[in-house]
C-alpha cells in the first residue's frame, strides 16, 4: 500500500510539473507570436489537456502490459506447482526430507524470480522516466535559447528606444504626442520584460532541480544493475543445486523400484512355498487317516489268519506311499497349468502380466498407475483388457473391480501365481539363450 501510494503521489506530481511546463511554454510562445493574452491562455489550456490525455493513455498501456505479464508468470508457476504436487504423491516416505528441501528451494527460486521481474520492471520504469526527463530537458534548453534570443531583441529595441528618446528630447516641444505614445509603449515593454524575467527564473530553477535529480537517478540505476547481477548469480547456483538434487532423487527412486520388485518377487515365492506345504500337509493327513482306518479294521479281524497275511501284504504299499510322499513332496506341486490357462498366458502381453503381479502386491494402485503411464494408457483400461482376455479363454473374469483397490478372486489366485512364475521362467530362459 505504501508503494502504491508513493507511486500515485509521484505520478500526480510529475503530471502537475508537466502541465505547468506545457502551459508556460505554450502560453509564452502564443503570447509572443500573437500578442493576444486570452488566446494564449486558451492554447495553454488545450496543451495541458493534450499532455494529460497522452500521459493517461501511456500509463494505461503500461499497467495493462504489467498485469498481463504478471498473469502469465502466475499461470506458469501454478502449472509447475501442480505438476510437482502430482509427482510428490507417488514418492515414498523415505524421500520426504528431500521433498521438503526441494519445496523450500522452489519457493526461494520463485521469490527470486519475482524479485528479478520486479527489479526489471523498476529498471524499465526508471529508463522511461529518464528518457522523459531528457526530452523535457532538451525542450527546456530550446525554450531558454529562444527566450535569450528574444531578450537580445528586446534589449536592442530598448537601446533603439533610448536613442530615439535622446533625439526626441531635442524636439520635445514639437513631438509631445509622439513622446507620450512612446512612453506608454516603453512601460508595456518593461512589464513584458519583468514577466519574461520571472519565467526565466522559474525555468532556471527547474533546470537546477533536474540537474540535482540526475546523479541520484544514475546512482539508483547502478545499484539496481548490481543487485540484478547478484540475483542472477544466485539463481544459477540454485539451479545447479536443484539439478544435482534431482539426479540424486532419480537414483533413489530407481533403487526403491528395484527393492520393491525384489520384495514382491520374494513374497510371491514365499506364498508359493506356503501353498505347496499346505497341500502336502493335507495329503499327508488324508493318508494317515486312511492308514489308521485300515489298522482298526485289521484289529477287528485278528482271529482270521488269512486276513492277517493280507494285512502284512497291504502294509507295505501304504508305507511305500508314505515314504514317497515324505521323500518327494514337490511332485504334487509340480502340476502344470490347464490348457486354457496356458492359452491365456500366451495371449497376455508382458505389461499385463506385470499388472497381475502388481495386483497381488501390497500397493497395487500406484504400481498399475506407473505401468499405465509407461504404456500410455489408463489403469481401468488395462484391467478391462485383462478381464476381456480371461473371458475369451477361461470364460470368467479374474479381477474384481467392485472396490477401490483391484483384487483377484480367491479361486484363481494359485493359478495366477503359477502363470506369473511360468512367465518369469520363460523370460529367464530367453535371457540365458540370448
């Protein structure tokens, strides 16, 4: 508010000075050339109106340009802030300290850019004011030269009048009427000389004020240039720091992605092993129950020796079965996928298999979003395409989209885990062959 009030006060004072100078110059020139007092006042008023309209139009145009520039800068910064906020949402908690530091640096850079823009605008305004002052000074100098020439002419006329008075004093009795007329003319000339002298003093005072203001304005310009150079050097340093921080951040993000992929793979392997062990335990329990039932039947038939011999013959295969189950537990889990699941694996591209792997992970939404951005599509479209392929091959949907977080139906989780494992084995074989 103080700055705006001071600017308005400066504008009003400058306009007042310009109006006074324009009125004085136009009035003096019109009066000298026409010797009509009211006409000279009329021309002075017209020049004042013309100068004020010109200054008003120029101020309006400069204000519009400044506002448009400020709006463009604010829009660009607003878009940049939105992009940075979208990027910040996808970064993990471990990078929060770097993000806070980066935000602080961005705020400081924005402040510095705003300061640089303000200083440049101030420099432009000072240059304009200096140009206007230089033009005014040239006009005042030309007016002073004209007034001096007029003074010289008036002095010559006064000398001629004095000579004529000396000549007329000898012929005073004969030319009284002419003498009175000449005296009246001389008094008028003295009055005009006094007015011109006053105007000369005012013009000299104005020129002295301008000469005093000129070094102050030059000093302000020099200080502003020095400050602009310092601000530009600070901007360069901060940009270099930001580039180095961004490189470090990208490295950390790459490391985090690798760690997340490794953890997801390890979890999938653990889940597969757990499923395999649970299946083996269930089969072992079933076989033990069958063995206990057979033993009870044999105890009931102890009286029959033939049944005992049959019991001895049947104990060995069950023992062999138990030994085969305990020794080779991996044969039950090594069952391959059905043919229609294998067809689904062949129809699915690599990025959709990554989507299935992400759905089985901890944070599926962010992972699917990254895969969609890499393949220039949307997460919902990826899930719909996977369900469409499953509908064509299996005849049912795989992923449920009723909740905010996509989930795989429980009856298909084991088959999808096997499908992901088979795709990874194919990839590893291709890498090894290459």
